[in-house]
């Protein structure tokens, strides 16, 4: 938890919108609240003091990517059954309404569908791992309209 | 005994059987119901098959479903938030257990939703849902599959490696499938209608369960945990006391380490 405190401190000092740290399977994401008072601009000194693993970056949503999030706490499955093909791969084009994955909660197999048409840019959860409520599962790049 | 047909089922006037499809043989009632759900069929669509040629359980596991069983799937369009959807399986388990008690089978619930008699499975429940990933995240539909081993011998099921039993074996006689369906639909409807009052559902679940107090083993996320099932959370997750502390389970395949099942407290023996 000390690391989380350090990240929060960095976020405050640097003024960036979000910091994500990934270490193996653990990913910690800290976002600034929009209503928070404007932080002072990041100084060179602060940027240099960042540990290597910490890469302040703009939110993928700000880069035009669309996050598909888990509506429930549960287990993330990329395929309908073990040994079957995954619903989608990175690079696939999906249409709105197409199934992307299943999140199982209390033996309820919850089909998660794309709510926009576009390209699958990133799969953010490991197959058969636990996911939290509202956790982003996929980043999609919506089609140009 | 009356045969199951759209007419006889329609005469039950159940809100869960507004649209009825009955098949002599079908690959899977669950797949057909899912198709109908995606095509916009209303709440209370019921698919029944006398025989399923490709019955499937959780994670696509084969489920033997020969003639004599009650193999159904229901399309539900509940008007609650998707985050409450995980209550459906336990709520359905309570409804199914009550229906079994009504016809004289003293079934108990293994967390979260398997129906057992004497430690052997008599009925399986499979629930799937589709969520509209929009603001508010309403549940688009849920498909609830119930496979009841009714007028069959355990050996008919073709799952020799699993502990299974049937209504015929437990009661010593066959039952009227239409009457069984009536009991099932009316209890499911009553329980699903009070899903928002989940505390009351879980109280009945506790009185009908055979998991709390037992030593269990669970496999999840590639690891095996062992411990004692001590309690449920308010959302029905299982609290497992292990040597590493208390673990909250939302999923996972649990196995009772001691044989036998019992209802949750002695008052349950006279009913539920």
C-alpha cells in the first residue's frame, strides 16, 4: 500500500491525469479527480525522480479509445468454454452487439458485448482471472463515423 | 399424466410461460432460448425439450438429458441493474429447491446453486445473461436453464463418473412433469420477484443449504483452497475460513470434503 501512497503523491505533484503502474499481473491505476484543484505543472526534477516502472501517461480514453468495463465482480473468460476459440483477438474488428467475453459471477455467465463498433486494441484482463466491478476489460478504437 | 405441450403449459397461466416452445428433441434449450432472447422475445419465454441431444452445463460441460427429465430454459427480462444479476443463480436455486420440496423431494442447495439429495445432484441450474454496456448498465436479458433429473434412473444419465440421483429414485415413483413444471415456474416466479429483497432470499437459502459448516475444497484461478464454509456475505458470496485467513468466494467449483448433505438448520426438516 505504501507504493499506492507514493503514486498518489506523484500524481498530485506531477499534475498528470492518471498514472498506471504495471508489475507482472498487478496493475495499479490512479486517476486525478476532475474537480480537484489544478496541480502545479510537472517539474523536470519530479519527472526525473520517477522510478522506471512508473510511466505517467494520458488516459487511453483521452486518446480516443473506448473502454469496455465489467458490470460485475467475477471471473473473466475470453472463450465460451475451455479449449474453444476466444471470442476476439487484438486487431479484430467488432460490431456493436458482438460478444467480447464472459464474466462469471455466482455461476451466472454474463456475456459482455461491444457497445460500439471498432477495432480491439487491447485485452486488459487475463483469461480465467478475477475482475472487479467497473474494471476495464478491453480497449476498442471506435470506427470513424 | 398430461403431456407437456404449448397448450397444457399455457393452461398453467404462469407469467414465466407467456411464450412456449416445446421440442421432441433439441440440441440445447439454452442455445435456443439465447437465440430467442437476442431476437427480442419477451420476458417469460419458455423452451422445453423432451430430449436434449447436446445439453450443456457450465463452461460447456456435457449434461446427459434423455427422455423422462424436465429440460427447460427460460428467458427473463428483469428490471434491475446488471450489478444485481449475480443474485439470479442463488435466487433460482431457492425456487427450485422449494418446488422439489413441494413434490416431496427433500433437496438441499450446495453453494451457490446445485440441488442435491444425499450428496447427489438431482438438478442443475445454468444462468447466462446479456448486458447492455450503456450508462446505468441495465441487464438486457437472462437465460435460466434448469435440468431436472425426473422420471429417470440415475444410470440413464450416462454420467457414471458423477454422483447423481433422480426424482424417480428418491420417491420410488414417477411424477407428472406438468405438475413438476407448475411447481417450478410458480416458485421461480415468486423468488425472482423478491430478488431486490435479497436478505429474505438468502435466509431461505441458508435454511435449505448443505454447504455452510462443511469443510470444502475450491479450485479457482489455478489454485486450490481448502477451508470451512462459515457464512455468506450480503450478496451471497461464500466466506471460507482457511489457514491464510477468511477468503470471500464469488465463484469457483466447490467440493464438499465430508460426505452427506443436510439442511441448514433443524427447523428446515419440516419444510422450508
